[in-house]
């Protein structure tokens, strides 16, 4: 796709956005619907490219999935209802799809091959393939099973007692999904708390999982029963509007239906620490996943330090937080965030490289970045590098420029937010 001329030199942002469905929860709703017994219905499913890849993989595994405008119907027949695929399972750009799917396939007595796009081909898979192999799955792939294409022959699994070497919800979830099919009780220990959507899904589908601080315990052989799922709005998508509203003078944006699961709300803590004018209206009747409405107004911001256990709660928001820091007084230091190097792109390098092109004062460090505020951003030619979150961050950055900003590879944004530009443009005054 040709480079896109972004909106620049705007007055302010004003109005309301209904945030589309959460990507992490949408993936999991299809996966659990497929391995449960009965018909699962899903509303507010995110029809972004990543979640559509998950649907396509489960169809190839023999699951009937009906899509209408406002709902998905998934006809699950249990883990044992999945059948050997005749075709390659293509996960596109989606790390969540491939890693969680491997946890499911590890326990299935058949052969499958998984592929993805160029970015997936660079993302480390041994974090999942090693513990799954220890449980009994036979997995191979490029560089000794480290990278796609991967092949997996599943079957009988032994339970596992495993301390995660990195705080990763994807690794944790893959092991939980394998643990559900294993003999005995598995224990997974997290170095820091990560998003708990998989654990919540198990309970929603009638299963049991225990969590004691950072220790997760799950018993194999559980039967899951179909459920109805309403997917809350994605706080990682809302983050772009929260930051845009905070940094563009005179703005006021109302965000409806945002997921407020405390394992995901690091962005809210950072906005508050930096002095943002944010109102939170929690919705008290959603016990499956907490939700609420947010109102953000522009205000003056100050730099902060972001580190430690807060990082997994905002890992996908670091690109847009870095932009916010360029508009805050003083320095912002982001550390303990080495995981950013193995996302769709190396998000430390791509954030630093692209924001510098627009005039930001920002440096990469070994495990994060330092941003010196406040910078006046200007025009230029920037690239998403094929990473949706970098693309959306740059579209918000461009709003601050008086000169033209061209975005290369804008199509990446459809991975998690297909109508992002429509929503942004509706707010511009
Ligand atoms: O699915 P994918 O490509 O890994 O997506 C990203 C994103 O920015 O949307 C990461 F690049 O989100 C991950 C997130 O970083 C989604 C996720 C999940 O749904 O479990 C967990 C996080 O990854 P990880 O590796 O920390 O477990």
C-alpha cells in the first residue's frame, strides 16, 4: 500500500469513541469456544486481521464457526472434537494465535504445521516449544524448533511444574491450555503478574483454575461447557485516544466500553502519575471482565519512571506512552522492558527511530528508553515497519505537527484496529 498522508496541524480532538473489542479476549473466546462442548456465542468480537487468523486456524481444525454482523457462533465438541488439518495453519501476524494454539495442539493426537508472516518468523518460539516438549509434545521448526515454520505432533501430555523465564501471558496461557489436557495437576509460576484473560475464560466456561499470588494451578481432564461472551473494548486501543486527548491542547474525548482488568490498566496508572486529567466511571455489573467509561481532557504532563511489575500491565502501550513523554516536562525513563525487542518489531528501536524523525529527543537503553520532554514535533516520512502499534502511535504524533507527515505501511493497523482512522478523524476539529 502507498504511504498515507496523515492528518496534521489540527485544532483539537473532541467527541466520543466506542472502543472495538479486546484483541486478547477475542482470540481466547474463539479458542475456548472451540474446545468447549456446545454452542458459544461471542458479541463485540474484534474483526481485526489477527483475530480473523485465529478463526481461520480453528476452521481448518474442523470447528464450525458462523459469523454474522454482530455475533460469532462457535460449535465446539471439546478438545477431542478438533481434527487433523489438511492445510497449513497460517497465523498471519499474530503471536497470540500461534503460541496459544501450540498449547492446544500439544495435547491433540495429530500432526499440524504452523506458519506466519515475516514478523512472526522472527519471534522466539522456544519459550513455548521447550516446556510443551517437556510435557510430551513433539515439536520441530527452523533453528531447532525456535522459529516458524513449526510442526507439531501432539498426544499424551504429562503435567508440568514450571517457572516462566519471562513474564508472558502467551507462554502462561499455552501451558494452561496444555495443562487442561494433561495427566495430573500443573503449576505455572509467573515472575510478574500478566494479563489473566485465559484464567477468567476457564472459569467462564465452567472450568476450575486457582491463582495464589503468582502461582497458577490447573488440573487436567476438565470438561469445558459453551458460554456466552461479550468482549469489552480493548484498553490497548483506547490508549491511543487517551494519550491523544491528554497531549492535544483543548481536547476532550469520552471512551465507552473499555476493559479495565487490573492486569491491563498500567496505562491508567501512568496517565495519573504524569498528571493527566482522567475520569474513570466503572461499570459494576460485569464480573467476567471489569469495564468502564473514561473521559480524558488535555492537561500539562510531567515525566515519570516506568519499571518493574508495572511493565507487563502496559507492555503494548509503551510506544504511545513514549509519544506522551515527548510532550511532558522533564525526563521519562522506561526500564525492565526488554520484552519489547521481541514484539511485531523491536519496539525499542522502532519507537526511537521513528519518533526521532519527527524531532523527539529520545534514546534507546538496554531494556527500555529515555525520553526528554518537551519536544516540538515536526513533519517527515515515517514507517509503521509493519507494526500496528507503531503505525497508530505515529498517526497520533502527526496531529502535533504543523508540516506534512507521511506514514509508510499504514495497512498494519488493521491487525488490531481496522476502523482506527475513521474513529480518529471523527474527533478532529
Ligand atoms: O499477539 P501479538 O502479536 O503478540 O500481539 C501483541 C500486541 O501488541 O498486540 C504483542 F505484540 O500483544 C500481546 C502482548 O504483548 C498479546 C498478549 C496476549 O493476548 O496474551 C500478551 C502479550 O504478549 P506476551 O509475549 O507478553 O505474552
